[in-house]
């Protein structure tokens, strides 16, 4: 492959389908070209063939629709046929005259590339942009055809294993039937989303109002291609490149900002329809809203925090009838922090902290990634409802350095909360935090009442 700028991806699905087509027919196909820094890749999306006056169209189920582009008109057309001539002759074919000669030797019309009427019958306007041939051993050969009659043979790229061979662990089966609502698509939330997509989750609802900027690149899943876009839209685009059957809805609502009641109400109601709600914002106002939604709709909720400076983090979940309510668990966590005060360090935004000497310490991409991936595994376990769960506790402190209660990096400290079922824990919340929690609870109730009245037949 070294030195081959042009490449063609021959998927198992496409080759399997093409190999079953009759040898006496010419088929057409649609393909895209993706340009990279050191190569370009041609990918077939669909094949069209007429057999016994019946036209059949086949689409490759393994290729993400995203690769087709936003407009199918951007796809290029090519001609496919089979040939039983010697392999050496196929390999030596170049220029459009050589392909025409190969068509003739294979029992097809040699002037096909130049016959406008024949091409229109194949629903191709203008000269085909490519030719694909399978030899007698079903090996593919692909040429890009230029308007001046020149051609370029592309190197064939094939997967080492059948795409049907799953690399996802069997114990994660069932995630494709679950839906996840994620609020906050920043450094942590974006990593959780992509990880869960790779684990097998197919249905997402993303909520975030923020725009992706260059300063976000250091720790985010996204890169410069997404600068200026909303994070929710860009992460959706990233996930749509991972497979073929994702369903990703997005909301750009600012849940604790100055939004219309209808927008916030609709967003919260949609979150309540998800099988799991994840708060990846580490903002108390958002937590209070989402914990109220989780309680109202009786849905599990997961939240997390990356400690400023990258010293570690916390992940927790609250499952209906299994764990205490999220607010009770948060109060227990704050009580733990009250009993074991952290070293004198002031946390500032963006996962940074300032120590007593004035030094600014920031969490790295690796630090946020560790906590995010722990949260993704925690989320998968929650969605699958394993009994017994892989995780005996529902709240964990995860150390990434010798700091606070962590004796060493990779230290994990579980916090027992099951004994708090049915109890209301005295919380060291400030008066403003407590008021905000009460206000958000009342706000959720009022929204639900309004939705109920709106849907009432009276």
C-alpha cells in the first residue's frame, strides 16, 4: 500500500453481493470519495442492475450514511462487470480504451463508456467516473476514470475479518435497545457519548448550548473540523461516522439559562423518556433539575465530577427502588467531603485548581478520559440492569494521584449509600443551594402540570 495515493475499500457486503450477480450483465454503482492528507478512499454505497426487465437496487448496510454526504447528488457513478480473462490482462489495463477492450473480451459492449444512449438507459448522465471488475477468483479491480480518458488504478483495501464478527463483548448485548440522555457534551460528556456508542448504544439525546472553540481541543473528543459548531451537533456527526444505525437527537437548550418555558419543558420531558439520564455538567443547578426529572419519571440517573487539577474524580448513580434518590446520595457525598476535608486548594473552571502557592494545576485529556470511561462502563451496567450488578456500590471516588483520601494513583474508594434507602440525609448544602434545589423541584412540578393540562381532552 505504500506509495498508493488512491485506494478502494472493498467491503465484505459489497463483494459478496457483486459476486452473486450474473456474469452477462453490466451493473451501475454509486460511490463516494473521501480525501485525506496522504490518500483518498473510494467507497461503494449502492449497486443497481436490471435482470429480466426488473431493476434491483442494493445498498451496502455496513457503510455509514454520513459518508454519502448531505446530498446524494454528490455521489459519483461507475460501471461494474465480471471478467474471466487472465488476471495479468486485467492488471495491465489502463486508460479508458483498455477498460473498453476489457469489456469486449468479457462479452459486453466495448463502446459503453462512449454511448450516451446506453448510459442513459443505465441512468448515468455523462461519462462514468469509475469502473469495477471482479475476476474469475472474485478479486476486485477498481479504476477512477478521468474526463480526458486517463484512468488510475486504486489499491484495494479489505478488512481482515468479516464485519459480522463482533468485537463488542457478549455481556454488553442489549445496549442497542436502550436510550441515553446526556446533558453536557464537554470534555467528559463527549468522551462518554463516543465510548457508549462504541459499546453498542444506538439511541442518544444530547443537550448542550455551548459552541466548540479552539481552546476546547486539548481535552475534547472533537478537533479543529468542529470549531464554531455546537458541541451537540458536532458530537452527533462524530457518532454518525461510527456506524450505520445510530439515532441521535439534539437540543441546544440552556437548561439553567434564560430560555422559554416551552423549550425547557420539552427538553426535560424528552430526557425523562430516556432509559438513563447522565449529568456531565458538574453544575449544581443542572443536577437539581435532572434529579427532579429522574425522580418524576422514575429513571436512573448517573453523574460525575473531575476534580480540578486532575487528581481524580467521582462517579455515582441512582436507580429507582435500588439506590437512594440522587439528592440523598449527593448529600451523603458532600457529608463525606465535610468529614474528610480536601487539602487547601481552590477549584476554578475547566478542571483547573489553584494550590496554596498560587500554582494553577489543570486536568489533562488523560485525566478526564479515565473518569469518563469509568462512567461509560458504569452507565452500561446501569442500562443492562444486571443482577447482581458488576458494581457493588453506586458511588466511587477514583484517584489519579496521591492526594486527599487517595493513597496512590489508581486508588478507588467506594462510598456506601444503600443504607440510606428511605432516609433523608442532612446535607451541608449552603442556603442558596438548598433554595435552588427546592426551586428546581417546584419548577419541574409546574412544568409537568402544564404539560398535563395541555394534553387534557377538556
